[in-house]
C-alpha cells in the first residue's frame, strides 16, 4: 500500500478547515493528521506531527501565516508549506515564495488546484495557481518595479500591519519583538519605500493590493 500524504491544515475558520479536510481526504491519497487555527499554534504543532505538507492561510489573527512560515522554516528548512489564501496579488505571492513557501494557491481557484499543489509539493516540486503565476509573469514582463519585492518577509509583515492600522505596541506583541525593534522597522520602511507618513503608507498598500481600499 502506498503511504498517504500527511497534511496539517492551518486556518482560523473552523468551517474552512472542515471543508478543506473533506476536499483533501476525498482525493484518496491524502490524510489530514492535524489542524491549527493560528500561526502561533502552527509553529507549536509542526514538530509534533510527521507531516509531509502544511497547508496554511496568510490572514490570521496574531502573527499571521507569513511570519509563521518564516519561523517554521528557520527551525525546519526543508518544511513543505502550501499557502492557501484569498490574496491573489503578486505582492503576497512573491513574499510567500521568497520566504520559502513551496506552493501558493488562491482560495478562488478550482478545488483540483489545491489537491495538485499538495501532491506536487509533497513530491518536492513547487506549485503556483495558474492565475497567480500569470500575474507574476506579467509583472516581470511589464518591467514596472514593485516596491513590495524590496521588502524582507518581516518588513512586509510590519508594513501590512501598519497599513491595517496596527500601532507599534500591537506589532511588537504580534511579532514577538521589542517596541524599539518594531519602531526601527517602521523607520526603515519609510526610508526604503520613500514615504513620510501613515497616509502615504496606506495609499501605497492599497495601490499594491496589500489591503483593500
């Protein structure tokens, strides 16, 4: 008997996780061995289960999927993580892939997309939803520089939180860093992105699809 692909699901919505579990296990070759409802919990349980692939959302309370991805890969560089998210813009996709995600699938994709992503990732390959892959290619062809690509995963996460209205205290707590470090990131972001205030930061975030207008 061929061993099934062992998957850990990470999403803060119970209904979503329940639907994903049914979808994946109906494939016949995938077994969901654990679930988590936050990035923090994902980091805690990753080492407790001999999983082949982790399927994780990006937008979750607390540290979020991108920071969780960074932390998991810092202790387990060979971890195979598929991001399954509502974010279909190139900013999130390139950040996640640059941070080490092996797959990136939009929640609006066909159901078979996620199944294929899990199977391809388990086999050591990389999988990106066709619609998102096309956007990345078009972005590259257009030659229009995307300032989001200049940011590290941690800088991008701080940028996203600032754009969503989080204060320095909230960012420090969410990312488990000092307030001074969070403030330093804010200063560095303004310099790197050429912005001088919160209004310009929010406008830039809306323009590049980091938050909705």
